[in-house]
C-alpha cells in the first residue's frame, strides 16, 4: 500500500528487503508494486551482480525504513552492517525516515526508546507508530503509522528541503538569566524572551534546526524548536557552548547577568537592623565573546541594549565579540524594549547600518533573519 502510494505520487521506489521481510511479503509482490526488481543481498546469487550500498545511498533522495522493527532500529542506532538495508543506511547521504512497527512492550522498552532517541538526535525522522490492535492481539502503541501518514511525512520532508535555511543549525539564546542569592532571592532583569523566541520561530519556519537556550520565560516553545532550559549565566554558557559546537550560527538574544553573587547562601539570609547589607558579586563569563572567539567562518549575531551613546557602544561590541552584525535596541524609542510586542531596532554591520521602523517582534525577527540569510548565502 505504502509502495503503491509513493509510486502513484510520482516517486521512483527502489525496495530493499531484509531476509526477515521476505517471510511477510513476497519479493515478487514488492517488485510488481515498485515496478523495479527488489534488492535483498549484496550479491545476486543468480548472476553475481553486485548491489552497491554506496551507490544506493547516493542515488536516493530519501531513505524510508517501513516497517522498522526493534531489531533494525537497534542495528541502525549502533552501526551494525549485516544486511543491505543497514549498509545502505550507513552510506545514505539523504534524509532518513523510519516508521517503527512492533509489539507495544517492545516499543515502550527503554532500549528501543533509547535507540529511537539516538537516531532522532542524529537527524533521523521518526514517523510515530499508531495505537490500536497489534499483530500479537494486544492493544497499544506499536502499529506502523498509516501509509498516508508516512507519505505525508515524506512530502513534508521535501517541502522543508526547499526552505532557504534547510540543513542549517542555529543556536538562539533568549530570556533573562537568574542568579540566586539564597534559596528565595535572586538577581535578574526585565527581559521577557519574546524577541529571542520570535527569532527561533522564524529560523525554524525557514527550515533551520534551532536549539533555543532559554532563561526563565513564560513563553511556549515555538513549533519545531528544541528548547534547553537554563537558570544561571553559567548554565546558559555551558548549554550554548555545547550547542554551538554543531551549529552553523548563533543569535545571542539573551539578557545575561554580567555579575553573579560570589556565594549562594544555603538558607534564607535573615534581615538585620545593624547597618547595610553588602552583596559581593563576581563577573560572569561573556558567552557571546567566547563563541565569537571560536566562531571560525560561522555566523554570530549579537544584541545591544543601550541607554546612551548607543551606536558607539554597539559598534564596539560588534568588534569585541566578533559579531557579523549586531541588533541595536534603544530604550529611548517608544514601543521598543522589554515586555512589549513591538520593537524598533537598527541592524549594524561593518559596512553600515539599517534602521528598521517600529514593527511587531515577529516582523522584526523576519527582517533579522532576512539579513542572516543574506550573510549565509553570500
Ligand atoms: O556586553 P553586553 O552584555 O551589552 O552585550 C550584549 C550581547 O552579548 C548580547 O548579544 C548578549 O546576549 C551577549 N552576552 C552574552 N553573555 C554575557 C553577556 C552578554 O552572550 N555574559
């Protein structure tokens, strides 16, 4: 059915079967449906023809494993290469989709879930199985997704490939960090995270894979974005450095505390009537400056929020932190700044500056991502 739908949609389908799959459906049926001889072995035992998994991997625009058994998923996740399906997977340069199908307990088992997570972390798309009656007679999650659902997942993948930032990975930092003083008090700032979240959403909508390293906000995670929640500047530093290692660029939108208490009290600090209370603070690490130092050819976009001498400070940051461009927010402009839904910014790079009008944060994000796109495709 799946094969027939794909052929009907205009796809050229080359079926690769495992030895076990031949027990369920005959090669002749699959060859008839796909209008091509199916492949099972590395060699054709009849005529000795060699089926190159490398050329299969290069030929395909999409590699779909359906149904994907617990056994095949485990082998894919660990790099086992004992049949043609697996060697073709290891050589595939195209996007890979798997449609798991197995008994409910096998699907729910930690080992299967771990394998699926590991595959997903490496870019394999999972077409979630459906719930219902299973081959074992049991009821539950494990039945292969409907063929129409799988075809839709393939179509979505091709639609995404056409997006301008498809295949690019970005890190976005957003929101305010929280620096604890004691178990009940902290130092923070007014950042709502709205601008960073709008940027993550816009980057994802244009096909990028986005890791959003988020300080505390009340906002919902934008669709298609992987969110990592952090509290302190030190935690944000750790998460951003880790995510940047695999990224093509980063947008540093977070309002990171510049100072953090030297010590965090283990219990609530009591007030006293004897004199002032002195809180000793130490500098936090500058995440943007550190990524800037290690960026190589990757793209780095910074933000600057200034109250005076705005442009000079922004240009200084552009250089010091090795940004490709910087987005200057001025607190003087009505409608710009922290909690609102609008913003008025100036984009500054080494060639000059562009002042944008007062726009919604989503529209501002779209203009910033336009510039990111033009930097990347230059
Ligand atoms: O120096 P300043 O804090 O004004 O720089 C602002 C830019 O640097 C923003 O892009 C902000 O996200 C980033 N930044 C950072 N880590 C810090 C301080 C600022 O990434 N510790």
